[in-house]
C-alpha cells in the first residue's frame, strides 16, 4: 500500500495537472523565431535515391506522410492553415523521420513538409539504430519526434501530454493511410528506448515519442498523393522557437520524458490494428477532419451520438502491454434519447455522477475545463481516463503508453465525427479532480476530453488555457472552484 501511494505521489509530482487559472505558473514564449529542425534542410539538397526500388519506397512514404500530417488549405473563410492532424494551439510539435535501407546502407531521413522532400539527417549510427529498433532489410521505421518547446512554452508541464496526443494522431493517420493505400503492410508500435534516442543525436528538448515499425517496404502500389498546397511558411513565423537552456519547466518535462524510456529496447512490438478505409473514406476524413471552433447548440441525431459512443468504447488500436486500461465516460448535456448525466461506457457500464440538469452540468463542466465556452454549447463529451493507482504503479513508461493509447482513440473519434457530420474538438485543459468529481468516479485520472456537437463555422475558439502549479490559487481559480462546490 505504501509503495502504491508513493508511486501515486511521484506521478502527480512529475506530471502535475493543469487547473483553473494561476498567473504564477504561466510560461511565456521566448522571442527567438528559429525552427530547430531547420538544421536538417536549410541550404541543403534533398535526398535523392540511387536505385529505383528506394525511389519507389520514398515516393510511397512521401505520399503517406502527406496524408498523415501534410498542410491543408483553409476550407472556409476565417479558418487558418492547418495540418491533417489536430494539435493543441496549432503548435504542431511533431516531426517525422524515416529509417530505411537505401543502396545497401541504413539511412535516417527527415521529412520537411513545406518543401515536401526528404533530407539526410546524417546519423552516423544509423545501422546500430536499425538494430536497436529491431528492423532488418525489408523493414522500415517511422520515428515520431516531438519538439517539446513548441508546446511547453504555452502549456507548461501539461504540454508533454499534448505532445503525446499530437504524435498519436499522426501515427494513427499514417497507419490508416498505409493500410488503405498500401495493402497488407503490417505496422506495429515499436519499443523505443533512451539508447535509440541518444543515437539520433537530437538537439535540446527534442524527444522520441514513438516508432512505427513496418514489416514490409512501404512501396508496392503507390498511394495517391493528396493535394500539395503552396508552402504556408509565412503563416508559421513566430510559432516555432528555439528552447531556452534554463527553463525549469522545460527541464522538468525533458527529465520526465527520459524516465518514460527504458534504457534498452525490449522488442515487444504491439500490432497496430486499424480498420481499412476505402480511398473515398481516406479523402473524406483527411479533408473534413478538423477541430470545431464552436457548436451551435442545435440537436444532433441519435445515429451520430451512438456512433461516437461505439468508437469511444472500442479497444484502442494498439493493445500495448505497458499501458493502463482506458476507462471511457460520457457526459450528456443535450444528447438525443438520453437525459442529462454521466455514464461509464466500458463493461462496467451504468450511470454515474450527480443528478443535475443540462444547464448545471454544462456550468460545472465549463468551470472544470478552464471556462472554455465551447464546452457549454456541446451536445455531449467523452472523457478518456485511467485508474490512477494502475497508472501510477507502472511509472512514467506506463503513463506515456496510456496517453498514446488515448490519442489513438481520439483519432478514431475525429474520423467518426467526419463520417457522420458531427463537430468535435479535443480539450486537454481541465482540472483532473473536478472532472473526476463530476463523473462521480473516485480514483480515476482523466486524460483527455472529446466534445461533440453541431459544428458552427462562425464561432471563435478561444484558447484560454493557463497553467496551475502547486502555488496558491488565484482569485479567478477560487471563484471557479466555489461554483463546483
């Protein structure tokens, strides 16, 4: 018992939570506007394959990378340039590298989405890295790397969770695109390690989040290439900054991330199971999937509601042995055919939480989610959580894999929303304790909230997230807490 309690306190101390308002722990961005990934491509020639097989594999990988994470032109007035995966604050911390054997030598290539080209990352230990990842000739690896400062500079310690969710969306997109366009390519989530991360010779605050292992070349029938829009680089200036070397918040995130990585890989690859979409479906969810700016409050159909619940209750596409079991809940505000309230969606089932009307539930959920107005107009929200004791007892590694699994489920929820015409958005800024209290579920750790409703194209989504550490709560925070009592 003492050990479990100690682990629980350790996890809380390491990850903290993002609560309702404190100016004392807001992290301010630096003014240096130099993208650290620039070193891979600025002033350099893109990588050119010397043999037809490698050229075909690179063309296929390029197409799939663009489907997974490419730029997307605004589809309506007022919308910003976006990527094909949602990202907290549109900060897009994720970067992609490809490890493959080209002309008899292992190569690590960086993909630059603005030029749509691969560049040699010039990793001297590429052959050792391939061995550490467990890939041999005929296999390839896609490395999901996070530039942590892009997100941490705005969201503090909680930003690490957002980086994991961001990477999970990109990974899920890649797997869906690969299995739709590339046939029977098997993909697994490989075991990354601090040893592999060190071989990549990363800069400060660049983290290896996950690796996708392809059991056969990505080549074969080439995936169709989505529309390649002109470079939106002018819209990205100021969004990617070099990290400061003396940020205590960033140092804390880096330290925690390193604790999530085992020293050596354990070769326990977990198969990534994704339903194969048709090419029409691929185009549908790749073009229509976006985070809603607001909801109209209009009624949604029971079919839309039920489809989202089924997707939330389905097992994650990766049955990772090191992940805590996800526990999904639904918070109903204006869900069709159901009274307002909360319910658990897994095998335990049953209603939970307080018996409140829609207005009161909306008020409490709004207060718990940092007073983000979009939650008030939603029809329902799905909360993905895990048992806190189970999460804490496994330590940082279990935490990383559990959050990745939650991100994979959120990616499926975005696809379901795109198919059914629902609006949806992920909400990561909330009080863990107050969400658990609203659900009436003691001992759970909420990971992410997915809000749904009839989408509004005219709304303005305000990112009002502030970071609360262990300092004394501010007056707005105390007022919001009184609302919840």
